[in-house]
């Protein structure tokens, strides 16, 4: 997430610098192409972030399920030990 924010800030500074240093009032074709490329990059990074968040949530769910099973096994083990008189 921090990399994405840094990327957007750097891209904004570069685009802003180009816009302020140019003499024309409208962006050139090259500037428009660069802006379009940056927008595509940001969209791709946003999708990657969403995918990773979904993957993280799925893994956390699996961990929670396994922790629940582990606790149940430990409870069963204690019950067996008590039943055997240990």
C-alpha cells in the first residue's frame, strides 16, 4: 500500500512538473499517453491490492479453522487423559 502511494505521488509530481514547465495550455499527445499509462498502472496496482486482500482474508479464515480444530483436539486429548486417570 505504501509503494502504491509513493508511486502515485511520484507520478503526480512528474506530471505536474511537465505541465507547469510547458508553454502550451493543452497537454501534448505524449503527455496524454503518459497519463493514460499511469492511470492503467494505478488501476493494475489497485487490482493487485484487492486480490492480495482477498487472498489474505482466505488464509486468515483457514488459520482460524485450523486453530479451532487444534483447540478441539487439545480438549479431546485432555478428556482422554482424565478418563485414563493420568
